[in-house]
C-alpha cells in the first residue's frame, strides 16, 4: 500500500504561517507574495500542496507521543522520574500544554485557505476539472475535520472559514460561536465536500479524504452534539460571550435545554454513514471469515484456561489473533474495516511510539548480553481488566458463573501456570487481544519465533526493577498489546519485522456503535441491540437479547461498555466520559487502580503482587476539565474571546 506522503511546502509564501502577531490562532497565511503562484504550476505541485494540508491530521492524532487522549481511565503511564511517583510522563492533565492543538489545527486550517486561494488563481498544468474539484473538496474536508477536533476539545470555538485581511481590527476578529452553530458549519462543509471526493481510498493515495470519511466525521460530530454535555446538561449555565454574538444565538454559547431531535439527527447521519461505508465505501468488519493475510504464518497463542487442542479452543485462540489484526494490518492485507487512518511518520520515531512503546521489558537477549526492551509505557487499569466481558459476554461482577469478586486476585490453579489469577481466565477474546498480564504469552512468535511469557515476579524479566528499568515498568500489573501485531518477530540478531500500519481515525465498528447509541438514547432497544450485536458476535461473545436489558444493566449501559471494550485505547474514551458526563466518577482522584506492583517491590510473592491498589499518581477531576482552556495570550489579545469556565 502506498501511503499518503505528507510534504511540508518550503517557500517564502508559507513560512511563517502568520498574519497577526497578536492572535496566534489567526496566524494562518501571510500576505500574498509574487512567489505564491509558483507553488502550483502543475498537477504534481498541487498534489504536494494539498498533501501538506494534512500535516495536523498526523501531528495531532490520538496516537502521537504525549497526546492527551491517553489520560482517561483506560490506562496509566510510568512515573516520570525516580523518587517522584506522584507524577507521570504524559497523561497528567496540564492545561498549559493543551495550546499546541489549538495552534496546530488553526494553522493548518489556514494552510487550507492558502491552498484554496492559490488554486482559484492558478490553472495547474495537467489538472482536470475533476482533479481541481477533488482538491478543493479535500481542503474543505480538512477545514471541517480540524474544526471538529477543536470543537471536541475546546467546546464552542471561533469559526475561521476564510483568510482574514491584514487590516482586520481586534474588535472584528471572530470570537467563540455557539456550539450548535459550529456543528452546523462542520456538517455543511462535509456535506458539500463529499460529492467530489472518492468513495473510498486506494493503494495510490490511501489516507486522503473520502466521501466515506466525510460521512463518518459528520456522524461523530452529531453524536457528540446529542450527548448530555451538549444537550441540556452543560454544568456552567451562565457561561456566554461578553462581546461576540453568533447569528441566531446572540451571546449564548451552549444550549441548556434537552432536544431529542439531536439524537434523531445523529441517528440519521450515522445510519447513512454506515450504509454508505458498507456499500459505496466497500468497508466490512474484519472477522473470522475475512482474516487479514498477516496471520498466515502465526500459530495460535496460549490462552490461560483454553484448551487449544479442541476445535472450540482453536477457534477461540484464532479469534484473539484476528482481533489483534484490526489495528495491525492494512488494505493490502485484506483489512477493509478502516475508513480513514494515519501513518505515523515523525522524526526519530516519536510519532511511531505506539508501535513499540507498549512492549514489555526484557523481550529478547542478543549478542550475549544485550536486551531488546520496550518502554512498557501503557499500563491498563483494573477498571479496564474488569470491564472487558467474561466468556459469557457479561461483566465479571454480574456473571454468576464467573469467580466471585473476593477470589479474583487468587491463583486460578492452572496446572501449567499457577501465577495466573482468576480475574484473567474465562474472559472474552477481546480481553486477551488487548491486555497482557503475569503468566500470559505477550505475543506468539515475538522471541525469535517463540512466545514471550510475561513474568512480573522476576525483577530480571518483566517485573519491577528499580535499578535496571528506571521508570519503564507496568504500573498496574497489566500490559497493553493492542498495537503489537501478532506476526511481530524479533530475531536473535536484534532485528524485528515491525511494520508501520496505519492507525485508525475512523473504523467501521465505531459507526455500528454510534447507531446503537442513538437508538438507545431514543428508547428503541430492539434496534440498539440489532446494531450492537454484530460487534459482540465479531468479538466472540453471545449476542444480546431483550431479556438482558434490566434496571441493573440498561440498554445504554450495554452500549457504553461495548464501546469501551471495542474502541479501547483508540482515543475515544477521553471524549466519551466527558460527553456522557461520567468523568467526575471515573476520573476522580483514587479511581485508577492496579495491582500492587510498586508496593510489592522487587521479586514479590504472588500474594503481595496480586492486591488491588490505588495508583499513586496525581489524578484529579474538576468540572472545568470538561473543556480545554485557550492559552492566555489569545484571550488577552482578542477582545472577542472568552476563556473556558474556571480558568
């Protein structure tokens, strides 16, 4: 698969991307210079230019090193440095650092403006009218996408839809527009762009905008808009503009009355996106009868408590492998599930960190005394371990056939691996596809063709070792393996066959979950189940029935937990817990738990290690964290802007 090559156009007309010294988010394009016409003399120039407009898609993706999308309740990171276990390297909420997203998205929104302006003034050699229509729609698509990302992060935002003259006075600069007004702006942009975009990507230009991706973005934007935070329950009823007014809304920024029509609108958009994706877009769920070719030479893995010598056990283990390929294979491998994704390029591998950072320590020794080590940078929480289903498709605490909670951290007494605890056996395939733990085989052929067996009780293996590993160890007793492809093999020479697969920004499963959530919100359990069950069936658990819906586990509870499992570690949870307004419960201080890794010390006994323990880091929740703040310089220099509440 040829991936989209993002090129940074190097010319005086674009560097710097600045017209206002006072307002950084309006630093979008410079005054015209004679050289600008030379940036688009032929079709190749135009493709390179529009490719450069995608830079913020990659640089601000949920998989970028130090991204905030990892700071929900799915996982925690190692401590930053010795003697300061209160801090973490990446996921401690730091409003000051959130400004980078604001600058990047608005600047590359401006990059799109420049492209459109130059395209309108030039007729690139070799470009057809169809080419130009597509490029224009790509730029409009990206403007909509960048605004949608800003909206999810900062709430009501300024709409910057065109290049502003240098003579623009501060009082004429845009302020925040009403949330619903921004939603309508994004939706219209996407609707207008979709007809001139290809239905789906191909091997020559995979990663560029498609009409399927445009519809998917629209569906997500409307889903968020229908959710509690933006549909009547925003916790700051008095927050509004001081000067700037949104047409039709005045100085109001958020609607404070519940509107069920928002759910209906979201439903229609997501149904349309799903149907279009599966038909015109050629998308389909990766499944057992649709296995990516990357699994051709991968043997079935060890699964604690599963007898892989039986037909049922073989099928279970193969399903675990299949689930791991969803985000670790591409179109050329037969993976048709990804609607739109991004290849993490970056300098020095920083943006490719997701491909190796989750790996555990002490993977393979080579050249006598050298080790291949991962960073063990993503430690799944006990909340994650406890919210994947059992093999019966139920939460462990609600499954009468599963071990009682009082026994979860005791040995499952497996004849071959006594260290495996009861919480980690008799679980669904997605549990084993995403999480690793003491006694698990992390990946089946990782160590020169042999499995990597995790040993958290040995300080010279994957266990806590203050002297050897500094801070790179699992904080919770669990290790992420979602982004480790099953076919990864590290040779005895220290080389590996790691491939930079595209990371999904949207995949088909999300649309099924979006539709199910809309139906659940509208009280239509039958249809909610209909769209939830393809995801459950693919995950290897029993399909949901009407009788499963109770006051103890409502339809919305099922939908939300299914979303948690299926999209685990893909950057959604950060926004989901906010839009559902459950963040005060799941992100509060003391809510993130793990096993007693740090407290048990080096070379612990199984009983000392396997204890429920609060992760000793400075996690906290304040309602102001529903929104990211705008950096103070912007507020000071633009009289139209108001800061997010409580900042």
